[in-house]
C-alpha cells in the first residue's frame, strides 16, 4: 500500500481515524530526491510529505582509500596487545 499525500489532510494534520500524525522516517526515492513519511499514531496509516531534493550530495558513497594508507598495513588495535593477538591467531589457525 502506497502512502497517502500529507497535503490532502486538512489543518491541523489529523488522520481520518482521529489519531495524531507523527513524523516517522525519510524515504529515499533515488536521483537525489526524498520524502518525509508520517504515520498515524492510532491506525499506523502512512502519509507522504512533500518531495525534497537532497542537499548533502557530497555525503554519498565513500571513495577508495589512499594507496599510501593501504601499504601501511593494518591499523594498530589499542584494545588487544601483540601477545594476545598472537595467541588468538594461533587458536584460529592463522599463525
């Protein structure tokens, strides 16, 4: 079932069942577009807010790591000391 359009509801925004409508989550539609999804607290009917363009276009996928970092080896683990790491490798058959 597709969410109904929030703009069709009269002010104040109350579901036809009489329940209050509250913000639920953001639905990403692709191509930089998203809509806020609102649900009725009583009957859980979903409503779609207005269509919006994403403003954080630079926060998409992560880029590949720098080649200089890849050759540096694994990062240090401050939680496990070297002796414990060697024992774990031995137990797991990696040593």
